[in-house]
């Protein structure tokens, strides 16, 4: 018996919805990263993009445990000398909760072509409504 190797064209992609309301941001992001990579499938291979599409709703209601909301910062650099911008996570969650979820997921998947393709299948929404009803997504429980 030989080892099964999945082919890129033979991967069956499903759509999943994750509700982040009342759940820790990092745990939701970790589960989304697993689904995006396809590590929950028995045919997973690290050299093939086997992942599914993931919709994360209620990102604005995700919680940060401990003192992370006041002590954790999101840093970005403008490209100019001395222009390092810092935004505290309580302000980031109040203004752009989708970005906070995307940053958490992006840092949990590899920085390769396969990781980039997986990240492009992530959709985040601040509220409970999303625009992907036609794909008939299944609910994924944490």
C-alpha cells in the first residue's frame, strides 16, 4: 500500500462559518488557520494547498483575555525613517475588528505562496451578517 498524495486540482473545498462572539480572538484565529491550511482533513499534505474557505462573523464581539486590550499593540511602519506607528488593541478592536482578526490569522499561517493562497480564502465581518449565503457555508463549532 502506498502513501496517498493529494493533487492540487483534486482538492474539494468547503465553506465554513465561525462565530467569534464571546470567544477569545486567538482561539478563533487558530481554528481559522487550521481550516484555511486544511490540517483538519485526512488528506493533508504540507506541499499542497488543501484548505477550505472560512468566514468569521462577529469579529467585533471577540474578546481579548487578561490585559491584552490595554497592553498589546499593533505596529506598522510607513517606510519613512522614524515612522513606526503603534495602535493599542482596544482602539483597533473598536475601529477595525476585522483587521485584528486578519492579523491574528495571517501570523498563524506560513509566509509562503501556499500560505498566501490560504489567507486569500479568509473573509471577516464585524457583525453577524455576511454576503456569502449562496455558497451554503456550514457552521464550525469551536
